[in-house]
C-alpha cells in the first residue's frame, strides 16, 4: 500500500543474552512455535550439517556447538588461551555456523510451507523422480492438478522443493521447461498444468535438487 506509514514494534525483536547451546537454541525455536524435538532432529539431519560432521570427523552437532561456544567465550572474555586456531580451523568454524544457520532457515521455511498447505495457499503438483547432476536438471512426475484450472508452470516462476524426511525445504526459480512430445524434447516457456497431469516433464531450477523432493506451487498469495 502506498503512502502508508510503517513502524517497527519492539515485540517483534528478541534480546537473547545466553549462548545458543542446544537447549537454548531449541527453546528459541519453541518460542516461535516450533517443537524442540522436531527442530533439533531437523538440524542434526540436515544435509549440510551432516556433511560437515562427517567430513571433519566430529562426534556430534551438540558437541561441535559446545566447542564453538567455548572458543568464542574464551576469546571474548580475555581468558588466557593455550592454543591459537590456524586459518583452516577458523574457516571450519565458519562453515559450521553457516550449516547451522542454513538448517534453521530451511526449518522455518518448512513451517511456513506447511502452514500455507493447510490453509490452501500452496499445493503439491508432483515429485522429482530423477535428478541429472551433469545437466543440473530434474524429471518431475506431475501427479496433482491445482484447484485453480488455469494454473501453469512457467520460466521465472517460484516453486518450493520439500522433503520432510531429507530435512530439505527451499524455494527455487524455474529456469527452463522441457516436455517430451512425440519422442522429442521440446522447450516451453510456460505450460498449463492440466496439459501435463500424470506425465513427466523436465525442469531446471536455480537450486540444486535431488530425487524424492516434492514440488509445491503457490495457489494464491
């Protein structure tokens, strides 16, 4: 709306003085309406977090978080430090924080998507049945038709790629569309979903996908 003044309200902000260890981190998410058990399971099993733990021979996410906080506290409070981290170790800490932040970001987005599904503003239209790494594209089985008959897929449109089991939720922009017509792949800039129901189409996104992700389309804003 134009010419309407907006103010920031203090109730929308949180001052959190405690270090965000597992307990404090999950409590923070509980205050946002996200189950503590669900939130920690999501963080622990998020692909980027798991890759970090596996690739760096770390014992657990919780221990790595404790270690990071201890290092931070020792540095911040002037405690005498016996060991100075080298550049590679500092970069690893940055990678860990980035992984945790991405996991939390996708968790919050997943809760948003779940809510939008329940109130009818998002609808599943299909599932990724194949992911082609070299082409950075996927084959999607269109299994559902949106409630609005004129809905279509088109280049530049946003969709959501979701898997609760894989702990993935991200929005993605369609970069290209291909349909198989008479044995030949034909590019399309847009196509009504009712024309491709129960068939497979090729889509390329601006994000990397993987087999098993569900594809959701915005039905109404």
